[in-house]
């Protein structure tokens, strides 16, 4: 059990939003508070207290955490998302509103496209505070809803518990499956009872996948080779509406879809391409100038905290809260169009 007997100290080079916004005043105000699922400030900040290289450093244990610990979460949400207590989130999952003809029909630049959302089940705690029995219930509800999918979404649910290591390693290598939880998730209590009640659903073509009980209770993922971003989004939105016929998700008018990490609140969407930019990546300042202009994030190709390989980068929307799902994908699309344009120009020099 995470305990906190005194105000935590952070090294002077710690840049986490936790270290910036957990003032002594906020600590004294929150240190003895608990949510109705018993979730404490100590648990909410454990990841950032143990991992000083965190960017954020906090995780919510339930929807109530965002109210109970508002004195800490609100300034973090304001700084990360530019979103105020008085703001309301609006969702738009209508793929017809996306203007995105394939920007790389000759498949010269975009290796693959992936769009994911995080979802958590209503009336249950989030991963950091969930009990083993509740997590088992999540897996039961998710597997039942997923195994009822038909048509191009039809597939099979594979529990991680009992999965042969070579099978899981191959799924991870193919970018289909999550790695065993990292140290940030470990410290947040998200890896408890691993690999119990964790698993992956995928359709036969492996273009539609759902991770169960990783950082969020569901990560609903549409992905395919190449750059037909609109087709990936259309598959995702139709799958979400099918799953919502069976499962009610945690949502609030203020924060949108509720997630354990505040960076994913709102749309809980990350729309990414793996894109080859050998010329542009040699001028990283120019590369970042374009991604910043379109509110995009640059990641390596093996997930968060990984490196680029062979001039291939993971480019995705940074905004998630206070923008709609269509805008998240439009941000990524518009940025990718400019990245390809500049890469072409540099290749001709
Ligand atoms: P998330 O996107 O779920 O927040 P990560 O950034 O860790 O988490 O990515 C999860 C997995 O998805 C990693 O294996 C990563 O390589 C893979 N991935 C992300 N974007 C793409 C993409 N556009 N094409 C192929 N694989 C991708
Ligand atoms: N390691 C945490 C994660 C922040 C955002 N990424 C998520 N939620 N996967 C940090 O505070 O850096």
C-alpha cells in the first residue's frame, strides 16, 4: 500500500506537472482525503513520486478523484490541455465530418496508421483503485461484448493469462499488443495481479483490436498498413458504437471520457501514423516546427518512451480534451500532409 507520511521531495531537475502543482498548501489540503472507493492522494501521486522523470506523475483511481483531488488535478489539466474548470468537452465521432483523402496513395511515406481510444466502464473504479474481482468483471463484460461483434469486426478474445510467451512477444513485435506494464503504470497500481484479467481481442485481419485492462479498461484500436486514415477512423467509430450497445462508459460533460491518466481525458484518442521522413528528420528543429504547428507529438515506433528506427517516427495528435475526435484526427492528418510535402521538397534538393 502506498503511504505518504510527509510532503514528498522532488529533485531540482524534475519537470513533472506533479512536482510543479503539488505545493505544500495543496498537499496539506488533500493529504487526508479519500474517494468513496478509498483512493488516496498517496496513491494518486505514487507514480510521479517514484518516477522523477514523469511528464505528468498522477493517475486517477476513479471518476471521483477528479473532484476529490481537484486542487491538484485542475491545474495539471489546465496546463496540459489548456482546459478550465468552467469548460465543457464536446464529442464528435462522425467520420463523415473528417476531410482526409489518402495523403500517400503510393505508400511512399506512411508505413501504417493506428487510431485508438481509451474507455472505462461506468460505475466501476479505474485501474489504480479497482479490486481483482472488479477487474475480472471488466474482462467478463468486455469479452462478452467483443465476442458478439460481427462482419469485419468479428474475431476472438485472447486472455494474457496462460498465453504462450512466444505468442505474446510476436503480438508485441507486430505492434498489436501492449508490453507488460511499465514502471510508471507499476507505481500507479495499474499492474496489480498481472496478467490476470488482461487480454487482447482482434478481428481476423488484425485491423481491429481491443486491449483489456491495460492502462485503461478498454483500448479500442483500429489500425492497418498504409495511410488511409479515413478508413481507419470509419472502422473505429463503427466499432465504438457497436460496443456501446453493450457497455456504458464513464463520461462527464466537463471532462468527456474518463481515463486514469489525465492526459487521455476527453476524447481519450491518439491518432497516429508511422511515417518515414529521412530528410526532414535530419533537420529536427524544422520537423518539430511542423508538428508543433499542428498540435502533434513525435514518438518512437515501439510505443511511448521508445526511439525512432530507420527514420520512421510515430506522429500523433497531442490534443485530446476540449477538441472533438474528428478534430484530433484532422490535426494529425493536416500535419502529415505538410510533413509529406516538405519531405518531398527536401528529397528534390
Ligand atoms: P498508445 O498509443 O496506446 O497510447 P503507445 O504509444 O505505447 O500507446 O503505442 C502502443 C503500441 O501501438 C506500440 O506497440 C506502438 O508501436 C503501436 N503503434 C502506435 N501507433 C502505431 C502506428 N501508427 N502503426 C503501427 N503501430 C503503432
Ligand atoms: N509516464 C506518465 C505517462 C503520461 C502520459 N502517458 C500515458 N498516460 N500513457 C508520465 O507522467 O510521464
